[in-house]
DNA sequence: CGTAGTTTGTTTATCGACGGCACAAAGCAA
DNA sequence: TTGCTTTGTGCCGTCGATAAACAAACTACG
């Protein structure tokens, strides 16, 4: 008696994760492409796709007429299941927070507008954040398989503490990841395995923005992606290597804010002068443009608005843009010499700078980097809305992208 | 009739490579440890070890009395086979070159002393290098399974051209890897597969030194290893991430020589002032110590000698050491902020600096790096002789470490 | 209009690496 | 001695994946 009928649906454990990742990032529109990308046979790719469909993660559009292709038998389109599970993503920032449900493919399914709730106690803030997310979940009626949080602070690994949550009035070293995890358990937010509470994945917001841009935005396809950007104050960096966030040995890599870009520049709290941090952030821009800075929280919006409306009319604005581009270019050149990225994506105020005068920025980088003359790194603005939020969702998806069978296989 | 006797010796394709790497780096002294490190069952580990023995790569010391262990059944020692295959490793530098045969475990089996042969034509130099290696091979009568070359120049990927072979009188952009491969074919130096010529793996000497130190020297066990060091002139860096050399998107990463460490310092050919390159190399040291620099080629030896003999007697030497340590510390702090390594290994002149006053260096780094106060990165001198040579051998071993069955399975 | 050619998808048989388990071996501790 | 602990091996099952043949769906072209 050999009734070993366990095959067929149990297939593809090893390549199941990579296959889901390919559909998730839009790099596998059909099973044929999936076959090539995974380097497996058509049989395997077909079985894997069937398994992912059975798990409710992707769809195969088999309707007659939906097939497409130039020659030979047409393909059926592979896509993320729009009715599939979601993750709870959240971002806290100086203005308050934002919670959202995010599906595979980085699609934001529902979002609760940012509520103002700056409070010195992280447990209270994260409690409200999770509560808002849980409400979204209940209203949507969808299955939740994880949760991720973006914070405006360096996050130490592997303990998940926030080292410098300057804008949140939290104490340095707050155990954000543990607190977030506890809040998720209190609100009974489930993780990938049914009926077990979600782990509270947490990371720095710019790091997560980088991850999101790499998978769904301006960083797609880059092997060594460098992301640099400002928030309201200061400058942060992130590196995505071979598709994974590089956070260094203890989560503190890419603290690029204190590269010297002007030996005679402003004094910085780090003790040096002319750091990237104080020379290319919104405050420095407003000063260079001769504008009175408004409330700290909206310095970034104020700078954006200024560049958008007065770049062509006010020469001081144009000069300020050029000054910041020169400083930023110097800093990026230093990073290019050390990291040798194949693409640079800029966020925050820096995004506006590259949008306004990308040629000047690229020229400065090429001129000041050692090997710049031969080639030159592409420097592009980021393209995703809410990239930190989408990045937080990526963090939550990761266990499933590593092993989709966690769902219930 | 089911005579499917193909099992048993064909076992362990997937874990064979990692297993060899563990024995190669000395992290698997017994099959029991191998079992734990690989995360497989004892049965698999045993079969894998037997396979590696059959391939002639490792030995299991089964002699009675050679077993050891605290409790329970004693273990037999696993070791690299001292009579196993070797690779041809070579290094070219300003003084000439050195060729060697290197066995698994980074053991130098035979070496030809450096001959002086600085010539403007890389093909001629590499021809002599390979000839010397081939002679060593013939004399030893051992099986050769690959070849690696270390050059004092940035090597561009994936084309393998030398971008700045300053000390070799070669033209920039020389196709070193191709030339090396051709010389190997001319001399009939075999690669891993029998009777097929070796590929001429080539990389920067400091990068290879870093790889060697990570696998067999001061960098063992580090996950994020930063190596910085000088040659005769200039400063180079290298990063080993999760056991693999990180060379950036085109082989040009870790060009750390042009970090600014003294805004008022010496002018550098890069256009800036006070670069790490010109502030912490042997020439800068000799100047700071008030010594007349000798012939450029031996500036490093001259500096070493000076530190060894006059550090305790001549206050100018001590001051020069401290000055360079302060400058180097500033540069390393910048790198720590960007890369967040868990260990730093110093080579060349920098090795002597950390040996003389490591405390001062660590203090400077901790003081100038953002998160230095909480922890502090271990900074240690390199420990291997001829680490670039051993690193070149690692490059040659790599295909076999990825799949030992290349040998003839 | 029909046939050839091309590419996609599925079915079936089989392979091979590894895990599980039972058992044997080799030392130490009473 | 008799346990106890740890190491090493033989046997079989299982699971992920391949290979190869077949089937399907469309284009190109005479």
C-alpha cells in the first residue's frame, strides 16, 4: 500500500519564499518569468505558484482573454492577491503617528490619518498607535499576519532600543521593540502563525524608507543601494545590500550625519564643525535662503514649499539650493568612495535638491569621488509616498517572505 | 531489481561546501562540532566528513589514543589534509613579487622569495610570477586546484582591471585578471576540475589581507570586520561582511584614504587637504618624527624600525606616534559611524601604531564616534605573516569551498 | 484555412540529499 | 562491574526538485 499522496501541494519549500518575494516586488509577472528568475524547471515554478495561490497570497489570472504574450502560448498574469492578508504598519514622528494596513506589493489598503499624540511615555503612545491599527483591522475584516513600526531614531540591535528619539520626548534607550510587542499582544494583533501574537518589528524610519524604495520604488533592481535623506532635523543614511537592509553589527551603521562637508562650517553638537547634519538639513537651508524658520516640526514642509514656489523667482533660494547641493555632493562623494553603491536615492529635503538640479549634484559627486570620472553613480529622488510606512510593512512581511508556509502549512 | 546503490558517497552536496569551510578555518575540530555548526544530524555530518576524506581534502585522525574529549565517547580530530591539494598564490608589489603554494587552512607550503622584477609590462611580470609558481608546483609534485593574485591597486569588478597600479609602473586600467589567466593557461596551471586551466582570480592586496585575517587571523569570528592599513604609501581599507569580502558594486569600495582627518593638513592629490592618506602613511610619520625619508620602497620598513627601536628613547618618535594615532582615530571613528563594524584590524604602519598605544587609539575612536561611549569597537593588530598572499589563496580556494565536488565528483 | 513553429503549462516517474531512529562504540563515574 | 553520556553508523522514509513527455494556446505564413 503506497498511498503517499503527500506530494503536489507540499512542493517548493525551498523556493517558495523567493518566489513570493518576486511576485511581491513585481519582478515575476508570469510563471514563465518566475521559472527563469528562480532558475528552476517549469514544473517547479508551476507547483510553487499553485501553492502560493492555495495559501491565498497571490492570484493567477486564468480568465479567457486575460492571457498575453508576443509569440507562442500566452501567459497568465501573476499578481499579489488584493484580498490576501495584510500587515499592520505604523510610523511615529514628531507630529504624532500614522497607522495603516499594508498588503503584499506595498499597497496601502487602509490608513488612519496622523493623530497628534506626542507624549513622554512610549508605552502610552504605542498603545494608541496599536489601538488605531487594531481598529483599522476590525473595520476591514482582513487577516493580519504581522506588524512593523518606524521610529525617528537609531534602533540598536539586537535589543531594539531607541538610542536618540530626540523628537519624541522619549528617554534615550527606550525599549521600543519590546513595548511595541507588548502592545500588540494586549490588542491581540496576530502574527503569521494563526492565533499567536505578532512580533513587534521595529527599525529606524529612514532605514525602512530605504527598504521600501528598494523593493517598490526608486531603488528597484539596485544591488548596492544608498539612501540619504533629511527629516525635520538632521541627516540619515541607509544601505540595502543584495536586497537586505544593512544595519551594521549593532544596528548603528550609516550614521552619515557627521561627515565633514565644510571645514569652516557651523559647529555641530558632535564637537566638530561643518557636519553634513547641520549643513544640509532644512534649518540650514532656510538660513541660507534668508528665511525665518517657523516651528521646528514643519521646517521640512516650509523648505519644500519654498523650493517649489520661489526657486525660479528668488535668487537667494536658488543660491541656497546650490550651496546645499555642493555640501551634500561632498558628503555623498565620501560615501561613494567608501560604499561604492550602484544607485543613490535621496529623501526628504535632499529629494527636492536632486529634483531641482540633479545635474549639478551628480557633477559634484563625480568630481569629488575617486572613480567618479569613469561612470558616475545614478542619483535619483525617492518615488514612494509614505515610504517609511511601507518599509515598516516590509519588516513585518519578512518572515512570510522567508517561509510562506508559516501561514498554516 | 532495485540496485540503486548510488547513495552513501554522493551524500551531502548542499552542506559539503560549508563543512569544508568550517574545517578550513579551524572551526570544526571534530565531527560532533561539525554536526552542531552545520545544523544537521550526526549521520549527515559523518557522511559529509567521509566524503571530504574521500576527496583528499581533510583527514580524520582515527588512530587509537588520538581520540579526546571530556566525557562520553571521545572524538576523532578533524583536520585539513596536509598532503591535500594546494593553490598557487602570488603577490606583486613595489619590490618585486612573491609566489607560493598554499594548502587548505591557509598553510604556506612552499614559497619563492621575492624577486626584483619591476617592469612596465604586466604580461611580462605576471609571466615570471606564474613561472616561479609553476616551478614550485613541479618541485613539490602536488596537485594544484587554482590560483590567486594580490596586486597593490584597486581592481575593478567584474572586469578585473587594475585602476591605479602606482607602484608597479603599469598603466592604469591594465587587464590584470585576463593577463594573469592567460599566463596560467600558458604555464598549464590547472584549476579545480582536472585538466582545465585555472581561472586567474585577482584582487587588491589589502582586501585579500582582510579576507585572510578574517579566516585565519585576527579577524576570526567577526561578522562585520573592518581592516585598515598602509602599504609603502597611502591608506587602504577593506570590509568582510558575513565571511565574504565586500567590494561594493564595482570593486571600488572602502577607498578610505580620502577621509578628512585634519582640515588644516597637508594638501592631497585628490584636491582636498588633510586626508587620511597623506596624514597617516609612512612618509607622514617620518616627517612628524623629524627623520629624513629613505628610498620610497622601504618607507614602511624604515618607519617600523624607528618605532621598534626609538619609541622609548626619542620623544619625537613618541609624539609622531601619538599624532598619527589621533589622526587615524578620527578617520576610524568616521568609518565606525558609517559601517558599525564589530572589530577593526590594522595592518602595515597602523599595526605598529595600535601595538604601541592601543589604548589611546581606542579612546580617540570612542570619543569621536557617535555611539562609541556605549561599548567601543575592539581594535587589534593583524596577526598573519604574508596575509595578502594567504588571501590570494583564499580567492583561489573559493570555488572549492562553494562546491568541493568540483574536484572530480 | 490549415499547418508548422514557438512558448507555456502539466503529468508522471525518478533522483538524491537529508532527517529520524535504532543501535553500536568508547570513554568516565560510581 | 554497571550505569551514564556522548560520538559515530546503517537503514529507511520523506520531501524538494528534476527530467522528459505530453498537452495547450497562440502567431506566422504559405
